[in-house]
C-alpha cells in the first residue's frame, strides 16, 4: 500500500514541479525577451509583474472549451493529454541527486528518448483533429522536424553513452564525478576519480563530446519546437500551428508541455554531457570542494542550476535568431548535424577502443 | 559546406552577443525626457519603455491636442466654424440689444452664443480654427489622452448660456426689432405726411 502512496506522491511532486517551472519560466521568458528588446515586460500585476503568469493561468482555467464543429472530437480532445503526458513521463527517469531518482531504469536513456518521440504523435493528432489548414500544416511540419532531428540527437546520445558505457541515467551521472565506479580520465589520460568537479564531466572526459553537446543543443531546440525552429507554431505564418484551435485548459496543457519539454531536454543534455547532479567544483589539494558540494541537496541544486542556465540560453536564442525556412531546417539537419553526429559517434568508438582500453 | 557552417555559427554569435549586450544594459532605464531637452539623443542604452500613464513624456507647447474655448472671450464671429474643413464646430448666435461688454483683449462683444459645440470625434486637429480666431479664445491645450464611454461625450459644449437665458435674449431682440420697426414705420409715415 505504502508503495503506491509513494508512487502517487512522486507523480504529484513531478507535476507540481512542472507547473511551477512553467509559471516561473513563462515569466522569465517574458522578462528576458523584454530586456533583450529594451522593454520592461509585465509590470502591472504585482511588483514587477511577478504575479502576471498566475493571473494568466487563472484566466485560462476560466475559459470555455471550444471544439470546432468539424473537428474530429476524439482526436482533438485527447491530443493535449498525449502531448503533456509524453513529456511528463519523460521526467520519471531523470535523476536529481545521488540517491534521488523517481524511477531507476537500466535503459533510462532509451526510455526518455522514446517517450519524447510520442509527443510528435500528439502534435499530429492535434493538427489533424482540428480540421484546420493551419493546424494541419503546423502538425505536418512538426512531425517532419521532430522525426528528422531525432537522428542527430540519437547519434550524439549514443556517442555519450559509448563513453559512459551505460544506458542507466543514474550510472551515467555517477561516472561523471567523485562517486564514480569506473575509472574516469580527464581528456582520456589524467585520472580524476578523486578530483572530480568539472574535469570529470563527459564533455571533458572526451572533448569531442563538446561538439556532440552543441549538436544535441541545436537539435533539442528543434525537438521542443522553439525558435529558431518554431516552424510548427510560427505565429506569423500559421497563427500558432497545431494549437490554433485550442482554448482554456487544453491550451494550457499544450503550453505546459512546451515548457516542460524545454526543461526535459535541458536536463537530459545536462545528465548526459554536463555532469548531471555533479558539482563543477574539483577537489584541489586539501581543499575538498567536490566532497563538500556533493549530496542530495547539492545534487538538486546543481542540476537545477545547470538546467536553468540551459533553459535561459534557449530563451536567449529564441529572442535573437530569426526562424529558419523549411528547406534550411532540413539542410541543417541532414547535411550538417547528421554527418557531424556520425563523426562524433565514430570518434567515440575509437576513443573507447584506443585510449581507454590501452 | 564547412565554411558555410562556420559562417552560420559566427553570425549567430554576433546576433547573440548583441542581444546579450542589450540584456545587460537593461539594468538601467532611459530617463523620461522631452525631445527638446538637452542630451535627448545621448541616451542610447537602457530600457526605452515609458510607463504610461504612471510616467508621461513632456509634450511640446505648440502641439495639436484637445481644443478648448474661453467662451467669455468669444465674440461669436463664426470664423472658426467657417474655416473648419470638417465642419465640426456648430455655433448659434443671437444679436444682443446693446453692447454686451468687452473681451480681455478689448474687442467689443455684440453677440450671444447659446450654442457652441465642437465635435472632437470629427475634428482632425488641423488647428485652422485657432489661427483665424480674432480674439484667440479658441486654443489647443496640452491635454492629449481623452477617452470617453460614449461617442456623444466627444461633442464638447462650450456655451455658458442656459436655454431660459437664450429665450429671454431672443425675446429682447424681437422686442427691440419690433420697436425699431415701429419707429421706422412712424418715421416713414411722417415723411409722407410732410410731403
Ligand atoms: S482643429 Fe481643424 S478640424 Fe478641428 S475644429 Fe479646428 S478647424 Fe475644425
Ligand atoms: S473665431 Fe474665435 S471669436 Fe470667432 S466664433 Fe470662433 S471662437 Fe469665437
């Protein structure tokens, strides 16, 4: 019985986290965009407008559900649920601290990667079910984009997994810091098992993973339909794309999923490449900074700090770069990112074979 | 291809650096300054938002805003109504039986204005009425934000006479006219008799 209680508590905690994160990050996004454009952003609701997003969600909750007369009622109604649940379930496998992971899975990477793809199905259902040309165009673009970008993402994830030798996200995390169970070498030669810190992160264990991370970051922007890859939503051309017809709470869920997705891809990237919950501070001589800053609290702190930085970078990019054209989007994916990701994969293999086994 | 990719990264970074600069400069706001203050164009960095209506930009003195009429100075010459390109000024006049008084600049007032309406909903703020007015009693104020709940509220009424007063003035005028008529008739009659 207690068993189930914990399950529910974990589920509620994750949902609470997603909801809070979305509220805060919508506010942050509006402020960041405003500051980038020399504006002030929301200022009226609460001091500096900090209650703005809470007011927005209250408004959304009160709104009427409108189902277009010619929409496919079933698809239209369950699409937001699928979109949200797909992202929501993704959080299950992601570790927060040395002993804190909602569900420990030995195929965590694979699971997260697979569950993210389900979102594309939800988006297609939303676009198709709306029976609206803009929605359908948005959905078709979205699916084409997500399916294409999954290829470079897949390859760079594999190249990180090859270095870590595990599909369990928690094991990958452990092996990027002082709690490592394997031998870890900075740049492939210097043993840093007892130094830890930033030197033990995957991107520094094997420097080609730095390139891999950049590829991952770019492709993950496309995965969560953020500018400059926001063609599926493209307010200026498609009025919002697949979610044009949605109102009220249904729209809120799509919105929630979008922001949760930002955090999810940021967290997956941080876990795979940037040390996850490991501290960036190394042990220097008798100053055991890494030992001091490792633990449950510190784990959550570091993972949050890293993820929020990545999310801030996503916002920064959104408010800087213009949207790509469809053909440019595909060119970037197939002609630039995919070959580079392949190269990373090969280097990872060689790295493993030559440097680490030698 | 590699060159292109590098170029893409380089230009993307350029843009990102620019937005980062603006983000950094957002800790300061530009001062709310009028265009004719010194150093108006000197403020390049910082947040540009003017938090209207908490803050207001000073407006130039000679701008074209809401009209106002100092009705005591109006000699009801109707020039403003005639010049108005959109005919939004509506004036009625009643001749006075005698000189009413003087305006502040010394012009003699001989007409009453029971009705002096300006429909600001039609006005196009050309300012012609203010230039033709001989006593300069129709002016443009610095007031520019005016919102009303009904369009009829935009029809500004400047006349200060009540209907009763107007009726009385009309009556007086009629009496005077009648008296004059009678005097004229008497004078004519006298001329005939003299012949
Ligand atoms: S400003 Fe121009 S349009 Fe307006 S009342 Fe005067 S003359 Fe007419
Ligand atoms: S021009 Fe001036 S004085 Fe003449 S009617 Fe108009 S406001 Fe009165």
